[in-house]
C-alpha cells in the first residue's frame, strides 16, 4: 500500500518519507516528529501518515491521516489536508 501512497504524494507534489519502526536509523531521525503528535504513541493508527512541513529542519505537523483505506480515499484525504 505504501507504494500507492508514495505515488499519490508524488502526484500532488509532495515528498513521501516512509518510516518503518524496524529501520532504526530512519526511525530515530524522524522520531521527534512522531512524538510531537503522539508522545506515548496512544491513538495512532496503523499506518499513520503525517503531513509535515520541513521534516529535516524546524518541522511543523500540518495534518494527519490514520489507518488503511481504499486507494481513492487516501488521495481525497491528502488533498483535503493540502487545501486547509
């Protein structure tokens, strides 16, 4: 599913960064972003997508999409976040 999600993000002019918990190096790099939204990971969906401005700098979480969904719904929800 993340291949499709990455494709949708790219179509919308976004960079998709997939962070798997098993990839400890990448997870440590982006962990502060996750913890800013979910300090104890309570309430997270699997998967959880965060729309983040400047993920490698002074990041700002602009929105989120939780859980798996039909392909068209992901595009609609992501478009909705971008239009806010």
